[in-house]
């Protein structure tokens, strides 16, 4: 489901995001280095795809002269990834590696006015993730914290004397007497909802702690002590849940202070102001029923900016860029007249404008907004996505940029001027033959024009006939922008000889609120007509073999594949679904974030008077198995609690019982994604073996 609220797309989670807090460190373990790769005839393979370096953070120094970043490489044999800290000048010169360990570094921060760097890494001695410190040249490493349950994320106060960090505590409401004398029991007693989340049973929840910060992290205080709520919020909440006031006397944190039924049926997170001097907490966003996240103070501390969604339960609502005068508590919506999603907000040093990225017409440009007038200026708009915005002056930001043709690299961005700073993957990309990416417009059945990305094979010959793939996006409200995916990668599909059509169908951000919201309560409706339109477009191209077109997708994209299987009129010769919804009635009760199902499906299936809900359940893919004709590959992860593996297993069983050719790949140790390197390679091998079998007829 859509999780851009936390700045992580489920399809593109970097290895470092998992390895950073959980991989063990220590000199006795192998240090994963940049892999030695051999490219044959320019062909992008699953092994090469795993070999790309992955930049996940890029943070400029306080004076703007240097940039630190984390770079992750995977080791297929070791079946894991490892991230290290690097530094370079702000013009991209003189790149140096600062760490060389077996445990991944993450959450990198400049401290002591740029003289030192703090970060997280798993510590072997304490067997937990702790805060470490090094000098700016990489020397003098020192572990600063000794937190029993480890630290998940942190932010140091502007004066450098305090730190706020997230650390797990035991979940509340345990009846310990019930388990007396039963040390070997594996039973769990459940009496309320919210007992599992994403890929784990809820036995611990994160809490925010404020501590003294110096040569040690000490005198920690749980600022939500006694409260059975999360901060940062699971599953993707991180240091962006905290914002220090520049005077270091207070901070703002994000929490969804709900539990049980209320927790699983609401997106109502709020911003809370914590005063360090008297220990008081003040609710800032009372009466705002949707997500409130990503707080950032202005440089003078007088104004707080954050992202806010107005609608309860609707996790893919339009994001508003809000500001609050901290003296009067008056709020303004700066983007009231801008019908798109802001992301990744950051104040300019002068406090007069805010930089941000945002989905817009199939890409993610960089914008700025004048806080006084609300005038929005486009800073950079390419056939690419920008993220990780960090201003280094009132007119320049450091950012990450990627596209369907290359993974993230660090860039500097001024008005209409983008300069590439890092070259992590240039050498590897130069050896590969990459497909062309075209932006095409396709008419929809409701009279609109739909932006699609068409990806062509390398060495494309318009006089040849190629098999084609329809890509169905997940979310469902997740942009089909210029993302580089480590699994649903369009370049590797093109490298295997496929034309790919990736439509921005109804229900994705970047094309206005009406277009984005249309899909809620209309599963199996207009967006499926959009898929037909995109399919018919690609089938009509003279270079496409119209008899050999497949459809692929994950999550809601998997639902789409199952739905198209029962309604496609022979359009598709092969289908691939990962982690997709097959039985919508079961999904309503199985998923753990029930607000999503309740809002997007229209309500419970037993509400017979609810026309929207009844239409949704009438369109459930499991009701149309009798129409299935195309061979199907289904992949699932057994740790997926968002869309249970049983959904895919039901679909596989139905296909086989219906007499179809079908395959299934089950990953016991994966959740909604396929992350581990060897699992990712197996997935790619099965994916192309299956598609080649049915979409590439023997000559």
C-alpha cells in the first residue's frame, strides 16, 4: 500500500534500510565491498542489477562545503548488503571513504559545527544498534551510546548538547501471571486489534528519549513514558519524526496516539511540542484528523512547517504544506491552490521560502514556495525524480536524482541548473546497453489524456516485432514517476527484449486531487479501463507482437493482474502477480492497517446497504476465476502482513484447479518486498523464465 508519507516507496526500499540497524558489525566478519562485475554484451542481468551502488543519504556540512553520504553494496554470496560513509566536496571533487566495517552505517549527521560526524551502527559488544562518532576525516571512532534495546534513529539538538532518539520498549498490557511456569510456551494471547504490523508481531513499540549528548549519551528520559503509543510510527517512521527548535529548548515529535480499534482504523497522527525545561507536552494539531508528519522548524524557530492530510483514514490524501506561527499557533496551508503533493520539505537559510520535491506529471521535480505569498517556483524539472532535499544556500540545494535509466546519484540544484556530483554507477552504466524511455499520452474512456512511460529494448529496431509488458502500479495511489527499482526495474525488462508500457492510470498522484482520489471505492473500475487503453496502445504499435503481451504488478498491481485475468478478453498471454489482493473480502479482515481497507474498499462487506462497498466486493478477482485463460506466475512473502501470502496461495490454487498453467514462488523470509540479494535474483530468474516461456514463441 502507499507509504510515500514516510519517504520510502515499498518497491524501492534500499538494502541499507534493513541492514543499517540489524546487521552485525565487528572485525571478524567479512566487509562487503564494491563487487567485481562482468558485463557481457552490454546485457543487464539480475546479478548486475544487484551490483549497483545504492546512495541513500546525502547531507551537506553546516558550511555547505562538503557532503557526506552512505553508499550500499550487496554481496550475493553473503546474501546481504553493507553501507559505508563517504565524504566529498560540495562540487563533487575529492570523494573519500570514511568507514570500513562489516556493519552498516546509517542516520548520518554532522555534529560539532562540521568537525565530526555521528551515525548509527550495530555494535557487537552491546548487541544493539548504537550511536557512533568519528572525526570529519574518518579518524577517532568512538561509540557514544549504550542503550539496552538499541537506537533506531536520532537527531542531535542544534547546540549539540542533547539528542532525541527512538528506541524500542516492551509493549503494554501484558499479563505476566498468565505465563508463570510456562517458559516454553509459544502462545500469544490477543484481546485487541493492532497485534501485528507490516512484518512483525507487536511485542515492542518505539518511544522517543531525550538524553545528554557529548562523549556519552546519558541521562536519557522517555518523553512519552507510560504512553502505549509509537514514536516514530511503524513501519517506516525515522528521524523525520523529530524536529528540534533552533534554540534547543524544545522539540516537536510525531505520534499517532491511538491503540486497538482506534489505531487500526485511523491515520490521525499529530504533532506534539515537548518543552525540555519543564517536561510539558502540548498538542499542536488538535482537530486535524489525517496524517500530520515531517515537522521542520524555520531557521529562526518562529515558524513550524509540516505535511498534513485532511481526511481521516485516507492515507493517500493530498498532502498540504502547512505552517504554524509558534507564538500565535495560527496555521496556514501554503499549497491550498496547488493541486499536487509536496514531499521532503526543507527551509531555505533565510527562512523566506521552503524547498520541496513533489510528484508532477509523471516526474518528481524540485520546487520552492514563498512563505509569505505562497508563490511556487519550479527549480528543476527533468525526466527524472529528485529527493533528499538539503539547502546549502537560499538558491541552491543538494539532492538525490534518479530515473528509469539510472539509480540515485547526488546532484546540486540551482534554478534550471542541475550539476551531477557523484559518479558511483557511471562506470557500470557505461558498459550497459539501456533502453530508451519515451513519454506518451494515451486517451482514456472518460475523455482524459493519460501520461504513460514507454520503455524500448536496447538497440531497438522499429522494423522488428517485440513482446510487450503492461506494468500495473501498486499503492494504489503511488506515482509512476521516474523511479529506479531494484526489482521492478524497467531497464532489465527492456534488456530482456520487452517493450514496457507503464501508465499513470487514475489513482496516482501528480495529476491533481481528482485524478488521484478517483480510484478509492472504484477498484475494478476506471483504472482498469486505463489499463485496457494502455494495452491497446502498445498492441497497436507496429513494433509490438500483439499476440504476446503480458501484464505484471505487485500489491495493488497484483490485484490488477488478478482482475485483468478475469476480464481481459484475451489481451494478455501471460500474467505475473506479486503480493496481490485476490479475495477482497478476506483482505478487509486480514490486513493490519484496517483504515486503508475501510476507506479504499468503501466499508465492510457485510454492510449490504453500502453501494460503494458492495460494488467493490462484487469486483473481487476471486469471483471471476471462471474467466481465467492466461498462464500465471504468483510470488509471495510469508512475512507479509499487509497482504497475506494466503492471498497469492489462494490464487495459485484457483489457477491450478481451473486447469491453467501456473507457478508460484514462496519466500518464507520476505515481507511485502523481496529484499535479500539471493531471493531477489531468484525472483528475477523466475520472472523472466516464465515470461519468456509464454511471450517469446519459438522461431
